[in-house]
C-alpha cells in the first residue's frame, strides 16, 4: 500500500512538472491560430500566420541555412565523434582514457554562453570572418562530445569475441572495422547523428556569438523578431520548429528501441550457440 501511494505521488509530481514545462509551449501554439493578431483574446481560427511564414522568402532562406548547417555539422561531428569514441574505447592506459572522457564531459556541461564567447575570441584572434563557416565549425565543436557519449555505450555493449574471431579467420583491419565494428555500433552512431542534428537546429547561444555577415539561423531570427514586438508569425514559426524537433526526438526513440532489440537478439543467439556447444561436448 505504501509503495502504491509513493507511486501515485511520484506520478502526480511528474505530471505537475511536465504541465509547467509544456503549458507555455501549447499556449504559444494555440495562439498561433488566432485570427485576432494578439495573444490576449482568441477571436477565431485561422491559418494566415502559417501562410505568412511560407510566403516570407527571406525566412525560407534562413530555414534552409539552418537545416544546411545542422545537417553538415551533424554529419561531420558524427564521423569525428565516432572515431573519437573508438579511440577512447581502445585506449589501454586508464589515466589517458579517464582524462579524455573528462575533457569530453567538460564540454558537455560547460554553459553555451562560455563556449560561444570563447569561440568568438578564437575566431577573432585568428582573423576568421564570421558567417556560415564560423557557425558550422562552432556547431561541429559542440556536437562532437554528444556523439562520443552516444557511441561509447554501444562499444561497451559490443561483443569483443566477434572481432577476435574475425581476426583469427584472417579478416583484415578494414574488414573488421567495416563489417563488424561499425554494424555493431550503428544504433549509437545514428542516435549521435540525430542528437547532434537536433542540438544544432535548436542552438541559439553559441550561434548568436559567432554569426555575422548577413548569415543567421532560425533560432537567432526568432529572437530578433521577438525583440521587435509580439507577432503571431513568431508563434507559427516556433510551433513548426517544435513539431519538427518532436519528430526528431521520436526518431531517436525508435532508433534506441531498435538498438536494444538488436542487442537482445544477439545475446539470445550467443546464448543458444553456447548451449549447443555444451550439448555437443556432453554428447
């Protein structure tokens, strides 16, 4: 009875937390359909604010820039982060491995404002012009630690005996890497890509520091428009951005489920193989 009561209180607390977090978002989305043009009184349903978003050619260009940066940074960060995770996993010295993990985790917990300001100082010192390239490099930099943290658990879950067996059978390093190692950690790689893509898509603080030369992203544009006054076009744009991010999170969830199911099937197959070997030996 006590455990049931605690569960009810925990569920009620979680419900309250999620209500506080999501209520402002749903409030924003609700008024994006308001024909009145303000967030005071809902006078009628309309699609005009969403229509205004798609008719704004400058805004469409910013959306394309945002997706281009997110896609390129996620791809490059996934490649670098995967190789970094593999390097950390196969590092023999514990002190070096712990140091690399600590440096990676420091970047994860560092405030975005600090990262953005430090990157701005770095680009200024190097005489690097601010614009598309500076934003892309910055997004790659803060996405790499995310990918490392997504890939490393899959490496620890991997069955190292498959690699040893492949090497004993004469497989080259390239074949082991492409046919055994990468397929084993593919769910982690895909999860890292989706997380990096989402973080890049939603980033504001770092991008705000390193953008320039007429280049901007969606998050910075929303901030700039919001400062000029309340417009329900901002609500519509934010609602679309939230919806797309939600779809990415759902994609990440299904990839995680696929990885867990695949790992369970591998473990089951290994167990059956071991049982068969024991039966042969007993026979």
